[in-house]
């Protein structure tokens, strides 16, 4: 089932710091400084796509919101789920959220929330009233040993993914239907999407990493796997994660780099896939058959890594070392000093996350100004940023940027509604629905 493929290769000039605005393929910039010299280019592996000469190329040199009505977020949430810290007992219902792992809209506007703390899933109506609750800790039918992700498939079937690549399927009211385990050979893989028919899953598997003691790109293959036939349909192979390969107790594996790209810069909605490397202003959209449908390009500005950024990294590393076990070799590898790296990025990624809604609109999260990249997950308490998302309409044109409310993490979009998790100053979570409003240039002025 694997289609014919072609590889696009471009030799990088060492060192390359700012991506071209007129790229003809998805390339990855180098990590070294911009002073020239005799440095060798980092190992580069390009994206490999199916042969498709009909793929459309959509290029935008400026956002449309400069001349057309833009979007803003209504000041009052349309719904709030969960009790904020300090709420009076009479205002607290039975919904107390511990660790939200996923939120989604159903087709009728209802809201699904997966809480990884108690391993339960809840359905709410459009104003946030509890309709159904199911799951719970356990290994039996309808019970969940863990929650890794939440998807909607088969109309309004609710697909809950655990940490073992098993999908637990429930109907829209929470009645358990079945579970299916997806495999991709003997090597480990992670599951990141479920098809419209609930019969295929998108798996990601790392197939290659930089040589020992080198910084470069890992190779990640993305494939659709059929649960019944176990047929594998490869969509693409891409270098996504910037990593430093090191050895720990005889095991060689990649470790993340500060201000490096993530291996999760892709998104699915049903059978569609959108993918990009965070350093390059280019996204690739794949259809349900895995063929390259279109290439989207825009013209953002790459932001440099400043001395303030480097100082922030050093301060957070000191806090991590004070919190982590002091004598463990792994502790040093988890958060090295900046001087230990062979090289570090001179510029931050352009984006670090993608979302795709049912109407074909693509959302790319701008890499947060104060983020350290994947090191953010090692900071306690983890940082909460004010997110900004770059939006592309259903015709794949560049609309512009939309800034979220403070401490709001966007997780799903349904036309003019945004769904996500808000964290207060005490790190208490609530799920909120926000509405989008259009604003004319006159209103903005």
C-alpha cells in the first residue's frame, strides 16, 4: 500500500540562520552561528513525499488581516468547566479537574474533556453542564489504565488513546463500544490520530537519529495503520526534531536542544494530515490517501536567541538541578549547561504546534517568546505562556495572528469557537470555550 515516493534534497550552506521567504521545499536551517568559518553543515535529511505533481502551492507575502476584517476573542467565555481556585463550596459542582489531557467538540456543539488524573472522560452541553461521565481507572472493558490523547471519529465516536497505542471507543453518550491496539512492527511508536472511520490510526516512529555526540535532525516516519488488516500506508518521512545524540549507561539516544524544533509539529483531523518543520515557514497538507495535496508558505520573521534567553536558560537549569536528584548522570543530560553543547540555535523556531479544524482552517502556534522549547516540560511548575497562533483559512491563505487570553492553552477549534485549558495563578485548571468575533479596520482604529 506504500506509494511511489520522491526525495527532495537541498545542500545547506554552513551556517544558515534565517530561512528564505521563497523556499521551494521543506529545508531545515543550521544551528551554528552566523559568523561563517570552517564549520561543517549539520546532517540534513529532507522530507520524502509520494510522487504528486498536482500539489498546489499557496504563497502569502503578507497577512490578509492587514486589509480585511480580523478576528478577536470575546472578553467573556461562552462556557467554563471546572471550579476555579477559591470558589465557594456552593458554586463547586461535582466536576473538579485534575489534569486535562484533551478537549474536543462534538458535531452538535457539546464538549468532551479527558481528565488523566482520575482516568475519566466527561461530556458537557454547550454551556458547560455535565451530561455524561465514563471511563475510570482499571483494565476492564470501558476502563482506562491511562489517557494519552483524545480524538473524535466515526461521526461523534469518542476515541481515547492510552499509553500503549490502544484506542478505546465510546459512543457520544459514553457507552463503551470496543478497543483496538495498533502496532507498527517491533519498534516503539506513538499514536497521534484516528481516522474518520475509526479503523485506522496515525503512528509516528523514529527511524534515524544523529551520530553519537552530534546535533542534528531525527527522522520520523508517519504512517496510517489499519487495525483489522494491519496494513501500513506510509504518508511521509521528515526530519522534525533537533537533538543531541548522547550515551547514557551504554544506551545511545537523542536528547533535546534548547530552542530546538519539536517532533510534534503536525496535526490530524479525520484522515487529513498537516505537517511542517518549525524552523521553516512552510506547511504540507496530505489527503486521506496519504498524497501531498498542497504546500503553504508565508513570510514571518525569525526571532534571535538573545542574551536574556540564555540567562533564562541558566536560571531554569539551576532550579532544575536543585529539584532533581543531584548525583544522577541522567540529571546532567536532561539539562546541560549551555557551554556543554557543541552548538545551539541562533534563532528560535517559528512555530512549535499545529491544529486543524473541521472547516480546513490551519492554526500554527508561534513559538512563545520566553519558551526554552522542550525543556519547558522539565520546569516545576511548568511555565504557562500567553499564546499567539498564526491562522490560515480554508483556501490556505495567510490570515494573520490571533493572541489568546493570558494562561489559556488552545486545544481545539470549531468554526467560531475555541476550546482549551485555562490555568490560574495557583495552576488550577478549568476548561473554557471562547468565541471569535470579526473586527473591521475601523473598529480596530
